């Protein structure tokens, strides 16, 4: 059984302008020890998916449908108190901006001690301090004893993200969700953090959901990839086969919009026309159809159904036709 | 491509004073740009790369004279600009334009697109009649792939990519020869980046523009630039034709930077050898003596901590390192 199974998740925002269907019927699963990458442009619903799993979606947002089965239990059915005992302990999350989860007026040591007080194996203060030091050292922070008494602002962006990772792994969660953890960092710091995340993921055999808009980062880390567009999953599959032969026109377009290593200016980049849809009134049928070079009549009318192969799941009428399953259309 | 030098920078320094104490006095300088020299040829794209804080924006802003240099010289064609008065500078301000990173912050939210572009035309008096002015505005919008109907809308009514096009139209309005593009696509989604890059390439071909393309996305810089300079801590550490730089970096920092770039191909991404730099960039308030990269360089020897390497020619390229890579 998968560690996490998300079924038909729907999280909507009830704004004055209308209902934003930020995540609209998304299903996926993550196995133990597996890295699932989620990609898509900004506004596609990646963060809301993550926040829904953590049950941290705030007003005016609400998860209005679906199931989130974690280790056999539907998280959406838990009381707030029960959910609290999952957060941090079984499922932890690292955000793009560490300052959203660090209190600037409290030391890093305070943050760590507070979290470690939830670890039943650590009884004395000394044990907790030792564990905090061990954790900081594990994420590559030098002089951890000294660092414990410092405040978040005394850390650089990269160091702060290391602290967040230390906090996230402190209680040995089964699932770690990382939402654009390196997006705000420079490439050499990003490389340092990715190296660390990989090492930790392998050492603890942790399941990871890694969210990013950077196809390069996904290519280097994920086992499986889910591509989102306008609140929907459009394609999911094994990382190697997906990058070698993307099936969904949006995935294909994303990959041809970035320059390949051997490309120069004489070869034009593929520019996806138009812009991402208004999420209050998304296009009918396939949400990508107004920007899709292959769009057919049916694309504007009917939501594509899933086409599944050995290692892929695609929601696209073109792929549906090519696979030869035409009778119901 | 012609080899006429359009812009020449010599030992340029832009330092920001840091004040402290009571009464306030200058206690030090942020050496944002600290002795930079290079040339730009007419019609080329020179890419400028380096991590945040290395001085790219300050360099760009100094070239368009939004900042006054602390020291050094800037020639545009044959005129040396640093000693000119504001009035004498006006014609050069027209010929050297800048497009800013943040399409949200760089456009006045209370002005319509027509007013934003018109303002640039007004400053430099680039029309005779009102009709001509209006026609120019429409033309400019179409040139960057927008439409006439957009003229009377406000910036907030546009997407990020469209706003960046408005910024480009404003820069183009005064018929510049050189445009400093400061991270023009960094704030945009991948699918929109290609749109803007294609517009930039088309405009360059059409008008023979010269670009200084500042970015931290190395794969896009490689794609768009003829030559590239790499900056670290206010200094140029390497300069080379784009292809050569990416094929074979000579400076240890360039090597590490390139190896850190994520590659959207799982096979290559997982096989290649990566150089993970230790530590972080030192503060430009207190740059290391010797080589600016010495504190993180895997190849540093004694001399690197003592003597600052100069940018020297090596086989038609330039590198500032005591031990350039073979
Ligand atoms: N607090 C909110 N109020 C209204 N809409 C929201 C809110 N948070 C997110 N959304 C909307 O939900 C959609 C998905 O957002 P998000 O998951 O943050 O995208 P991503 O992480 O992929 O960039 C967007 O259209 C966004 O505007
Ligand atoms: N107006 C300013 N006053 C003081 N320091 C500045 C100013 N602008 C930039 N700096 C500093 O100068 C250095 C270079 O900054 P910048 O040119 O913005 O780098 P980049 O564009 O490469 O990220 C940084 O350390 C930055 O903090
Ligand atoms: S369903 Fe149609 S519009 Fe949507 S991606 Fe496939 S071909 Fe394009
Ligand atoms: Mg997000
Ligand atoms: Mg900058």
C-alpha cells in the first residue's frame, strides 16, 4: 500500500470575485522512500495541494472534497488535535520562505527545543540539546553549539533553509513535503541544499514530495513527476521516460521553452502562446486548450479522460486519439 | 558581426558608503562594483552572470548613470561619460536604456501604457505632432507583440510577461542603441520567458541593438549571448565567447557555477560530476585580500590569499586567476 494516497482532492477559495478552484480533482500517490516531484507554473495549485495534505489551508480556502489517505488513515477525517499529532511527527513540511515558519523573536535553539519536546525518547534537557546539536550538524551547520543561541536573521538564506530541514527531520517523519525550498537561493547554494536533501532522503529512506517550477531540479532528484496545470494534474510518470518523451502538450511545451545544452539563438525557443487561465472562470474542456497547438474541437468541450500506459498517466484528447481509444468520443 | 566597440568600461568602481555611530560618519564601503573593465561590441549580446549580490545590477545602473561611479571610466563610442554634466548626459541617456527586473515595480501604476511610453517620447522630444506621438505609441506596442487596444490600460491589467513587454516598449521608444536588460525574465514563468526572449532576439535583429543581458539563469544566458562575463564579489573573474565559456570554463568559480546549474535531463543530471562549493560569498564590505574567490576556491594556494589576480588574456579569452584551469 502506498504511504500517501490522495484521491480526487478539491480545495477551493471562496473569494469576493468568485470561487477559485485552486486544486480541482487531483489524485496521486507516494510510496515509502519515493520522491515525487510536482511541477507547474505559478498558480497551478502546487502549494495548495501541499497545504491541503498538511491541513493548513486558511480561510477563505477549504478542502471541499476528496480523501487524503496517509498510512491507512484519511487525514481529512481526523480532529484538529489528532491532525496536530501527525504534523511534524509523521508529515513535515519545508516552505520556500523559512521566515514564514520561524519566529524572528525566538532563537533557533528555542524552535528546536520546542519541537524536540514532542520526542518521547528525549527526557532531559541535556538530551534535547544534544539532539538539537546533532541535527544542526547533520544539515551542515558549523559550530552548532553557538548557532543554537542565535536568531533566524543571523543566518543567511541558505543556512536558514538548513535549519528548516533540521526541524523537518527532527522527529523522523515518514513524509517530507518541500515547497520550492531552493527557489529563493542562488544556484551554488541551491546545489548545496539539493545535495543535502538527497543525502537525507537516502539515509532515512524518507518519502518526499518535492514541489518546484524548475524542471532541472526535478530532473536531478525525483523518481516520479506530476505536472499540474490550472488546478489539475495533466501528466504523471517516471522521471526518465517523461523527460525523454513528454506526452501531454503542456509538458512538451514546458520542456521546449527552456534552451537545451546544445542549442543556440538560431534555433528558436518554443513560446507557449497566451497566459495561464483565470482560475475563477477557467476554460471549459481541457484547461490548456486555448494555448495548445494540437487543440481539436472536443478539447474545448469535454474534460479529457485519463489515458494510462505502463509508466504514465495523461489527460489529453490528442494522446487519447493516438492511443487508439476513439469509440467513446 | 562588426567589431566596433560601442561601450568601454575601464576600472569601474561603484562603492556605497556605510554610515554608523553618533554623530553619523562613514565607517566603510560596500564595494558593489570594484574595478571592472570590459568592452561591448556593436550589435552583440554580452551576458553578465553571477550570483545575487555580486554587483550586476549596480554595474548596469552605473552604466545608465542611475548611479555615479566612485572611480573609473565609461566610454560610449568615443565620448567619455563620467565627467559629463547632467545636461551633457541627456543625449547619452537616450542612447543607453535599461529594462528592469521587476515588471511590477518599474511601471508607474497610476499611468496608462500610452502615458508611460509617451513620457519617454516627451522627455526627448521625439515627435512633431500629437498624431505622430500617438502613432509612435501604437507602433511600439505592436513591435513588442501587444496591440493598440492596450494603450489606454493600466499596468495592473497586464500579466507579468505583458508588463515586461511594456518595459521593453518604453526603452525602445527613444530609439536606443544599447539596452541594459537587468534580469528581464527572472520574475516570469518558464512558459512566458521564451515569449519575451523571442521578442528581444527579433528586436535586436530588426534594429541592430546591442544588449547587456544580466541574468542568473545560465542556460538562458548561454543561449542568448555572444560573449559572457562572469562576476564574483564586484569583480569580473572571466570573460569569453559564450560557447567556449560553457564548454570549458577557465576560472574555478565559473566551473563551480556551471556545475551547479540544474539540467532538465535526468540522465545527464545524475551522471555529471558536480562541484559543491563550501561556505558562502564573503561580504562586499570586507572582501578578502588576495583573490575574491580564495575563501571558497578548491584550488587555492598561498599566493591566492595574498595577491589579487588581474584579468589577463589566455588564448583569446580573459580570466582573473593565478591558476586558470587547463
Ligand atoms: N488565500 C487565497 N485566496 C484566494 N486564492 C488563493 C489563495 N491562495 C491561493 N489561491 C489561488 O489558488 C491557486 C493556486 O495557488 P498555489 O497553489 O499557490 O499555486 P502554485 O503553488 O502552483 O504557484 C492560484 O490561482 C491562487 O490564486
Ligand atoms: N543602493 C545601495 N546601497 C547600499 N548597498 C547596495 C545598494 N545597492 C546594492 N548594494 C549592495 O551592493 C552589492 C551588489 O548588489 P547588486 O548590484 O544588487 O548585485 P546583483 O544585482 O548582482 O544581485 C550587494 O552587497 C548589495 O547589498
Ligand atoms: S486535450 Fe487537447 S487542448 Fe488539451 S492538451 Fe490535449 S490536445 Fe491540447
Ligand atoms: Mg507555490
Ligand atoms: Mg540584481
